[in-house]
C-alpha cells in the first residue's frame, strides 16, 4: 500500500523510486509501476488537451495535430510498453535491461540531488507550496479510496 501511495502522489520518478525503497524492494517496484501507469495516462490526456485547446500558431483558427506536439519520451515509453506486453523483448535480455533501468534511475536520483537548490525553494513563496499540498492530499485520498473500494 505504501509503494502505491508513493507512486501515485509523488511527481518525480526518481523521488518515487527513493520513497518506494523505504518499503523494500517490493514497495519500490509497486511505487515505480504505479508512477509509470500515471506517466502512461499522460499520453491520452495530452492528446485530448492538444486536440481541444491547441491552436496552430500560423493559422489562429486551425487545430494542431496533437501527435506532432507530444514529447519524444512518451513515444518511446509507449513503444517499449507495447514491446514488453507483446513479448517482443527476449527473456534473455530482460535482466540486463532491468540492471540498465536501475542504473539510469539511480543516475536520475543523483541528478535531482545535484540540481536541487534549497535557497531557490525558499524564494518560491507560500502559494505553490499550498497548491502542491492540496494536490498531494487529493491524490492521496483518491488512491486510498480506490484501494479501499477494490479490497
């Protein structure tokens, strides 16, 4: 349950992994998978938002092609997810890919730590902190409520 809550409420993937690790390797796996499910949900949401609200800058009334404006990481994420689900990734290389994935997540955690400037966080003000707190509480209640309904 702890890993699910961490994966569902924390924004940064690297922070999700670190927070999920508090609950052991199984908690880390659950946290990471729930975060990846949230990332996967970005694809249809972004397509909908771009389709309904995006406008081409050249022609003010023309709608944008949503697929042309999706970030590249979403394409790769979807392709790799499809390849994994369809069984196109050989079992022999999955352990190596898992190791590479773990190393990359570790590097992401380290990069976040190196990039974080605590003084700049203090200058943000109270409004973003309140918004982030409300968002986290909403996600927490949503996930706990969903888990309680399923059990």
